[in-house]
């Protein structure tokens, strides 16, 4: 009755040896990462900088490393052979000068965006958005810009004056 089953699952000595080798290889491949991490020395990262930032945030300081009034300037020193010396690379933070004024985001250019505290690249990104047909119908539409963070938005919000006379009517209740 089970002759066909026995005939189907009967292996020769060579086939059994091959199966054993495959099982051994599979087991070795599966266990290799665990063995590697068992013998690898543990490296502890210095988290003191992050702990200070977290403590400052928890204690009421809502500014983190991405303050919008600061830009980074990287200075790279070269040695006498003209090669970059990695130990001499420093990051200097300098304040970004911004002056706020009343503006219509549909009508201002790159220079005005820079006066509002945006970098040149951010201002060009906003201009590209407008060139592609993007329009600002409400003050909240500024939040669609990826280059504008929430803190900067709330600083600019009181100064935004959108002239809706030249813009087509939008129905915000259609959905």
C-alpha cells in the first residue's frame, strides 16, 4: 500500500550525505550573525549631547539643533601639502539675519524670501513651486512648503497679506 510512498522518499547513500551537507551549511549560515555579534566587542556611543538636548526640550526649551535663526558654516583647513586635514574641520554657527515685513507670497521674489530668513536654495525652491503653478490662496497654504518649518511659519504668519483679487475662487468645501 505505501510502496509508492517508500519508493518516492527513498534516498541513496550519496543523496543522504548531500542532504546532511546542505543542512549543515544552512545551519551555519543561519547561526553566523549570532556568533559574530556574540564575539564582537560592544561599542558604546556618546549620547551626552543628545541627553542635553532632550533635557533642554523637556525643561521648556523648544529649540533644538534646527533653530531657524542659525546657519552652519563649515571651515576646512588644508595642511602644507594642500590636503584636507580632518582634525581641522570646524563648524561655526552664525546668526541668519532676517527682517520681517508685510508680503504677498504670490508676488515676492528670491531676494525678499532671503530677507525673510530663508537661504538662497530654499528661496529658489519656493520660486520653483510658484513657476510650476503653485499658488497661495490662504496663509495656511505656506505650510505646504517643505522648506518652511513650523516655528518659521508662526513667525511669518502675522506678516502674510494675500491679495485674492487676482486669484481664482477656490471651493474648500467640495470634499
